[in-house]
């Protein structure tokens, strides 16, 4: 016991073991001057840390593990007063609160994407036409004009949207599966040409909804999962229209398409999954 109490000096490897730090970290702290060995042995020239230095290292460890910058730590060690410390902690608390808010938004986005992928996989495994009631869904139109062939126009629409975000200073968060949708022109389903589209939109999830948002109409929709290339989607429309005719349903608007599983999660076009939703009046 007496030997333990006599020990007051520690070499760098011993400090590293006691405080669970890499020796390289202690050498770095030595180099920048925030935690240097206090004692040098005259004969061996070995450098030692002393016990009375431990509170300084504790302060460094606490601040480092709680997100303070090295500049913050250096300032704290130079200007240690209760007032300065309180102010520094309050600033960090504000940062933590903002980061918690950001992470809660990230959490919601990730949960939404997992749900979208699960929904897409379920629809792919059980492809059938169903009827579903949707509430009004907030959207932001990227294109909303005359019917167009998206195969020819999609690149221009994409670039214009990027330019709009860049020039207006709006934060661009990127798009991921389930973010995009289109509104088809029902008249273009007749004949042999491609399906044309009146609108391209971004679905606005909780964190993006704004008072001025547009909305997809609430109501009953006939829904069917189209698997494969977008260019082949007309085949799925033909199947749906035939089924609606057989079941005596009245089409009451243009079809909505939601890209549930797209190139952001699938490598091959043959495996894309687009959820077609046609607004209908279903006769009882």
C-alpha cells in the first residue's frame, strides 16, 4: 500500500493505459502544448507526467468526447473561469440541440425509405390490381404543363430542377427511391405511341411539407405494380383498363405513377417497380 501512495510519476505508456488513450494521442497533445510531461529525470532524461496533471487530461478527454473542437479545448485550458466554462457549455448545448433536430429528420427520412422499399418488395411479390383510398398527398411539381414524352424530356427537366435549386439557394438534399412521381395523360394510352405525362413531381414527406404545397386529389385509386422498364408500362395500363371495364369502374382523373423501386436501389431496369394509381369511382 505504501508503494502505491509513493508513486507520483508516470511515463507516457502508463498514462495511455490508465486513461485508455493511444500513446500517439498523448504525443500529439504534447506537440500542441495542451498536455506536456511535467517532470524530466536529470540522469535518464525520461519525461514523466504527474498526478496533479490528471485533472487537465480529464478535461481534455471530456471535451473531446463531447464534440468540442481542439480550439475550444485550448481556449478552455487557457481561460478557465466558471463564467467562460458556462458560456462554452451553453454554446455546445445549442449545437447539440440543433444536431438532435437534424438527426430526428434523418431518422424520419431513413424510416420512410425502409417503408417504401418494403412496400415495393411486397407489391412485387404479390402483383395484383387492388383498390386503395389515399388522402390528399402533398407534392412539389417539377414539371406541370402540356403532355410530354419523358424519354425525350426527362434529362432537361432534371437539369432545370438542379439549376432552380442552385440559383434560388434552396438546400438540395438529393433524391432517393420513392421521392418521384408522375401524372400520366390518359388520352395517350390509346394507340401505339409512348405514354405521355402532364406532370413530374416530388412527393413531400412530413419534413418537407409547406403551406403552399400542391396536393394529389384524395380518393379511391385502382392500383397496380408495374415491374420492368418505364417504356413498357403501357402493357400494365392495358391490363388495368381492361379490368376496370370488366368491374364497371369509372375513371375520374389522370393516372399517378410512383417510382417505388428505381435506379437508386436496383441495378437493372427489368426489376424497376412503378406503382400505377388510377383515380376511379367504384360502383358498389
